[in-house]
């Protein structure tokens, strides 16, 4: 059965091999945790490895450390705040645009109601690029 325990808790391994990680061979320090696979290897003792090796294996599987998870979660929460702020600004701008559109429509209706077709000047020619009528 796989379990997490403190280094130096396997006296059989300590007597035969010393307290070294079964994968990287690094000495395990008192108080550090090891992953005990529950597998006994003749002349070695229990197959166990350090947290660093476990972390490297976990990274290969796409897992992240608790510290990395907290950093990612914090970034996620910051992004949510930014998105909410952006959505609020968009909503404000939509309100401004709607108000301006209503004012333009009202101004156009008011102007149209004052339009006198009798006083309008009719231009029969197409304007050239500068907007003036073409001279005949």
C-alpha cells in the first residue's frame, strides 16, 4: 500500500542502504516526507522516493504543485475581476451609444419636420471627388 511518511521511519532501509531516494539517490533529510510504495526490494529495503521525484513525475502527468495551483487560481480570480470590469464598461458604453442614437434620431426627426421642400436646391449633376457639382 502506497503511503506518505517521514524519512528515517524505515529502520530496515536505513540499516541496509542508508536513507536515500530510490529514484534519484539523494539523501533524505530528517523530517522530509517520502512516498513509500510498499514494495520491498531485497538488499535495498522499501522502494521509496523523495517529494522532488514525486513532483517531477506529477509534472510529467500534467499535475501542478499546490503552490503553482494557488498562483494559477489567483491569476484566474484576477482575470474574472478584469472580465467583470470590462463587461461593466461595455454595458456603460452601450448605454451611451443608445442615448446618442436616440438623440441623433430625435434631431433628424426635428430637422425633417422643419424641412421646406419648396426652398430646397436641386442639383441635377453628380458631384466630383471634392463634393462640388461638375461644371457643364
